[in-house]
C-alpha cells in the first residue's frame, strides 16, 4: 500500500491486482471486496489517512480470506501509512 498526501479535500483510491492472483473474475471480486471495506471504514471514520492518493497493491491470492481478516489487515495497513 502506498499513500501520497495532497491538498485536495477528497481521497483517491486505486487498486493494482496482479494477474498472479487469479482470473479476471477473481481479481475484480477482490477489488469489490476491498472497495467495500474502505467504504465501511469511511462511514465509521475509522483509521482513514488524511486526504491523498492511495494505491492498494495485491500480489497474492485473497480468495480464502474472510471479511474480518481483510478488514483487520486493511486497518493495520492504513495505520502504517498514516504515520
């Protein structure tokens, strides 16, 4: 995960999911799951970094991960990035 702060009032998020992760269907499913988690965190105003550009890079399969595992990992990564 990479974060670049900026002066805009809104954040932008991009997902880079490697082909090693799986088929296009699997990669799109991962993007949707991660996007939903970030939307949840945004609604809860929890651990989101200040406005800026955020790149979420996935290089390994996440199909077996539960929602809770993905969410806690995203929170941990966001806390690291916002320091």
